[in-house]
C-alpha cells in the first residue's frame, strides 16, 4: 500500500477524536470495559491509517473510561507518529521491544477489566494468548460496538462511496462496450483491474469475469476459458478509492440473447429493482431480501438464487448490515449496502445485477449509474 | 488475486495429500484432536489454493484420525472444487447455506474432541464463537503444528524462494543503477513495485524507500520527500512469485559517502556477513542474532540496532523461525530466513542489509546475489 492509499482515509483529527470517544461510549453501553483493536478496518476507522497486521502485536486499547493506549512494536513507532499527526497528542504510545511480551503489557494496561472486546479480525493466536492472560475477564466480540459506529455512514463517507461507485461504473461501461468474444476471462479480468485503477481506484480489489457455464458460479475466478458467442457473462468488479469500496455487477450476453435467458434475466431485473425500491428507514434487512426472493421464487427460480441479497459496504467490501433472511435489523438512514440478487443454473448459465444503495430518509439512493438492462456484447 | 497467482502454489495432489496426513500426525503428537484451518497460508499450503478470508466461514477441519472435511459457503463450492482438482476426492465437502450456522456445523463435526487447534490467523469472531460452541474442549494454537511442517522447506520450495530472490535482485540492481536524487521516495517506490512484477513476481508486496533522516525508521513508508545529495537510502523490497516470498534490503548513498556513515556501514556489513557465515544446523536462532548484535554492539551501535536479526520466510514474508534473542530453537537444514541487521540513528540516517539464507547441511546458502557493498548512487 502506498502512503497515499494508507492515509487517504485520514480525516480531521477532531473526527478521529470523536470516533474514539464514541467507541468508548458504545463499549460502556455494552458493559465492555476495554476494546482491543488490532490492525484492521476498525483500527483505520479510529486512527485514520492502516497499520500492517503482523506477528508483532499492534493494538489500540480503548477503555470505556480513560485515555486510549496504542501498544506497538518499537520499530513501527516512527511510522505511527507520522501517520497519527495531531491525534498523537491524545493517545498514549507504548512501544515494545523485540524481547518484550506484548500480551503481558496488554494485561497490565487493562488490569481490572471484567469484559474485554476483541476486534473481529484479531488473529486467533493473540485471542488465545489474551484469553489465558486476561483470565478471569470475559472476552467478547468488539464487532457489535465498532459496527454501531461504522454501519451509519456520515455524508462524507457516502460521498466517498459514491466516488468509488462512479469509478467502478466508468470501468464497467468501458468493458461492456468492448468486444469480449475470443478473449479469455483472465484477459478481460486483468483489463478490468487496470480500468478500475485508471478510473480512480487506489487499488483494484476483484474482477470476476464468469462466462458461459462459469456464470453459474457466483464467486468464479476468471480463468483461461475463451468467451464465445451465446455466453452469458457475469462481471462483478470493485476496488478501493480513498479508503472506501466499490462493488457492482452487470450481466452481458454475447450475441442475440437466448429467449430462455432473456426471460430469466427479466425476472432478475424486476427483483433487483423492486428490492432497491423497497429500501427506506424502518424496513427490516430481511424484508429487502424477501422482496427479491419473492419475485424470483414466484417465477420458479427460487432454488437458483443461492446467496443472500446483499451486504453492507464501506471501508470493507463486506460489512454490516447484511441483507439476509435471518437479519431482522431495521434499515436506518446512512446504511449503505449492495442489492445483488442472482439466478444460477448449474452447468448452464447465471446472471446477477448489483448496485450499492444508501438508505436515506427519502428512500434508497442507488450510487451506481450504469443501465441494468442486459448488456449485449460482441 | 488472479487464478494463476491463486493456484500457482498447487503441487501434485500427492504432495497435498501427504501434507494433510503429516498435519494430522503432528496434531496427534501434540494431543490435538482436530485442526481448524481457515483461509490463510496454512490453508493454501495444505490445499494448494488461496480461499478468501471472509465473514462467511470457510474452514478445513483436519482430524488427528479420520478424513478431512472442508466446510464452506455454498457459493464458494464450485470454485473450491475447481481449485482442489484431484484432491477433492479425499476431502469431504460440506457446503453451508446463507441461513445455516456454520459454527454449529463445526461443533457437530468435531464433537467429542478434547483439544482443538485454531489456525493462527483465524478471525477472533470465529475463535470466540467456537470457544462458546466447543466448550469444554480446550482451544489451542494450531501454529506450532503447522509450523512444524512449513518451517522445513522442501527442495522444490527452496527453488521457489530462490526464483523469488533472483527476481527481487534483478529489481534491486536496476533501481540502484538509476539516478535517484531529485525523485521522491514515493516515485522510486512505485517504480520498484513495477520492477518487481516485471522481473517475475506475481504481486509486489512492499517497496520501502527511506531516504535521509527517514532511513532511521525501519518500516518507513515511502513518501513525498525528495531524495538529495548526502542522503542515505534504505531500500527494502519484496513480493510473491509462485506462492513464495522475496525480501531483500540494500543501502545506498547519494554522492560521496560521509566518512561517519561509511564507518557505520562497514560495521553493519561485517555483522551481516558474520551472521550469514554462522548459519549451520544445530546453531540456535538466538546465536545468529547474537553474532550480529555482538559486532554492532562492540562498535558502539548496540542501542541503534532496534530490531531482531531476521525472520523465517516462505509462503509468508514473516514466519517461523524468528532470528531473535529469545528463540533458542536450533537451526535445521531447510530453514529459510532473513539475516538483516540494521543501524538507525534517529533523525539522521540508517542502514540495513538483508539477504535470505537457507540453512543446509553444508552451512548457510544466501539466495540473494547482489553486492552488499554500500551502493553509491547519483
């Protein structure tokens, strides 16, 4: 990661100050005495820069009461001081040396805590060592606390998601305007990755190009298959721009669409549009899923819609809230997530349409702007 | 990651079969009844492909006795079947649906286990849920078991490390042959990343370019500082080629070296060479560290050598064995690691020399081939 990409998400020190304060307050509300935040999107959200997740423990300790402490390997200290900027004045830095035991240092810092929250993606090796060192404190997931903050996007965050979406749209428009038959999926995928960066992403994240029977595999890896006439192609692309993610899918058909595929696609398009339309504060995530699943099921494709309708998006491609049957959580203004139903007929073909939608008081706002019509390509 | 990069490390199915069997045997030896291996280098080492680490649990379950089970989200199943190739015949695939609870499925599969090993980088959210679900089983780190396999490189693995090292050397030779003054660190760093790929890496991992006072920060991020005459520059670069990592550092000086810096560098070079020379089976990792630290300390720079001497390398840039004072483990033939002492004078300058060394029965073999003399650049 370049310096620019690593610190692109740094906002004014006051914003990070406020986020840390809110994290402490949310922890207190859950009777969590301290949060242990290892390098991750949570860490970057709070501190404004990405630290590497390494075998050497770096850990931001946010107590429910008191000042935050950043425990880090001594050789990471200069970089951290530089990356933190003004924020460094309100965080107590504790550098540790190569022969120190950082777990003991955590133990000392959180001594007396009854419940300690571990960052969701903290490595199990640290979680298990902390389990032993912090006994009898209860260890819980810090996810709900951090997600309480991160799931509601500020207007500035929505702007960043929109900019990322538009960059992905530009790449998508280019790719579905090109001749695809005769090229391998892998070739097209590499080209998409270049386009994602050329259109303003700091990094290309993924570029699924699934053609012919491969389009029936939702997470297909672009491979050596040569695209040919009569193929359905699912193109699912995304990257990161200024710390925020894009993720959009469109489906193309090489040549005149097979009527059976066109019929399937019409059902999918109706389902995706209806699910987007259903977005508004107070509607449960499960209901959005239900709207899409209902239309697809009624048309007889229920068994072929093998994944949830969507996932939250922000600093991570997948985050809360998940648009899945089991999630009764009501949507709120500021939630941002994908709406991406798909229909997959194994060994034959598949289709998916994916937009990022932000819930606003006025309903759902689609951040993606490309047409959802079936793209006819050569 | 492209398909090619993702599966570049797939070897003959018999190799992966044998690795899984050895993992089971190593687990049994440690009284671990089952290993839970989530997507990670360990997962790729066993199965020959990288699966994404996601909020949806993918987990290879290797029981000490019995057949391995691969639990995975249903939408990842086609990709896994494709990536596993022949190996799929000896692994029981258990796909789970969006509304299933994968933790319950793990619970069922490992029922009756007394000790269960968690992959080192497994996300804490899964570790904590497993902790609750598998109670009263003891959860332990799978790291020692997996590392027992991975720390000894096969001849084929050493070949891959050598090919990666040579690719990094080619990039290093190019960069220290160029005019560097007048360019920003970030510019040079971007160029190095391009060179790493051009010379055969699948991905560029990092390209530290730390100039002037920044060279005193071991993990400095290349930034907007313009390189100028009289600067020391630490260049530390690496990437991944066919699943294995490169990592090499050289130090350059812009223009005629300051005599004080030249003296410091001569000490460093002697220390690095002596540490490489000391490598042979039976010597403790700590002794290698001690050799380098002794020479640097005797010359009066002890306080300025602020990190360990090295780290193991393989499918990860940092892995076992660590060349650090606290590690009494004896070296064995097949261990591969960096030897990279450094001397850092805060706010002034720093230097580091890093080679990858493989321990063989005949002593240490350096995989890097560029000169360790101080590079004089314009």
